[in-house]
C-alpha cells in the first residue's frame, strides 16, 4: 500500500489533542527495550533513559512514545522485557497514573495493535517480589497515531511511528519479524546488519523520508515520527518533517521536546565534567524554534 494512503489513514483515525504554551511534551521513539541479553541494544542506555524520564516527570511533562518502545520482534514475551527493565516501567507507570503517558505502536511492537494482547500483557503483571499480580497500565489505549493541535495557530502535528507504507515493516511485518527473531537477532551481535531495516539501510531510510516529505507538502500537515533512527529537525524553509531519532545509539538517546510554544531536538548522554566526573546531561541539538515558524504559506 502506498505511503500517502497509509499516512492519510493514520491521520483520519488519529485522536486530536489540543495544546497551548503551558503544555509540555517529550517524545521518544525506537526505545527497543529488550530482555537485557547480548542482543538488547537498549541495555547500555537504560540509565540515561531512566534519568531523562525522571527529570521530565518531575518537571510536569507528558511522555509520548511513538512506537517500537518494546522489542517484541526479537523477544516473544513482554514479561521478560518488563522484568529486565523494571525501573523504566516504574517511571512509565508514574506517568500513566497522572494521565501523562501516550503510547503508540510501531512495527517492532505491532502486537500492541491487538487489544487482547494489550489486556493480557500491559494491564497487569506478575510481581516477583510481592508474589502476586500487580497493575501496570490498566485499561491503557495504544494508538497508531495521534494529532497534537496547537491552539494558538491551529497547526496540526501528526505523530506516528513512521513504518506506514514501508511494505516489509508494515503489510509484511510478520515475515520481517520472523527473519529478525530467528536469524538477524544473532547476526547483528557479530556485526551483520538487517537490510530490511531502515535504520541499517541508508537507501531505504532516505526513500522513507522522501515519501513522507512529499505527503507533508501535499497535505500541509507536519509529521513527528521515528522508525529510521535518524534524528531530523528541519532547517528554515525545509519541509516540516521531524524525527525523534532513537534510544539505542551507542552513547546517547534523542527526543523531541515541545514546551512554551517551541519545539526542539534534544540529546541526552553521559558526559565528563571539568573534574572528570561522568554526569548525565541534556543538550539542545536543534532549536528551540517557535512552532508558528513552521506554518505553511
């Protein structure tokens, strides 16, 4: 199915969330939480991720995860992922309890498209310490897409994972999943890359970005997504295609912040200070830029 048709489907079904200058959002994608084994690419950044989320929680941000939060292609059981990264899920639950958590599915956690799967896995979990079932995200709704609508100007930002129209990761995702689970899961440990992944295939990545920018120009809608793992923040005069990057870079995690009527691309990483002490800190990579800068003319 063509990208423009899939994007329009996602746009038409997306719930609209209006926001103003007082609202704060942090948008992460492609976290790829695994089971803490050798193939878990998130494990080396789990402390950075937890620290960043704790900071955003304390500052009143709403957390939006735009797909591929959990690596359900490589790891069949969500319970193993939750157990491996219990600290991360504890802070996610804090966001959820205050109605500050919006969860979208991507190709690597497409199982969350099924309400039955969500009910059986995300609503509650077995707590090994208490030896009983405990609530996690009871009655959570998992979306394919949402629209953030800026009250000041009426601008709409379509948030989705970004696999829409990428045939091997959209319509044929089960075939790609089986290939990763039983072959590429082990191959990337020794350095071989999966050619069906846009994060590993430069030509595929640029084709997706090109298709998305064509849709943006045609429909006059802004897009914030992930999927390619390549952080993107448009320069002045460029089409308003934003990409969160990912949380499995070798030394950092990327995300998109929206606050005070501004949008920015941020980077969290461990950096040494002047004394040689390692500290987790945030740096603005691009922005902040006023949202109304990206109005269509």
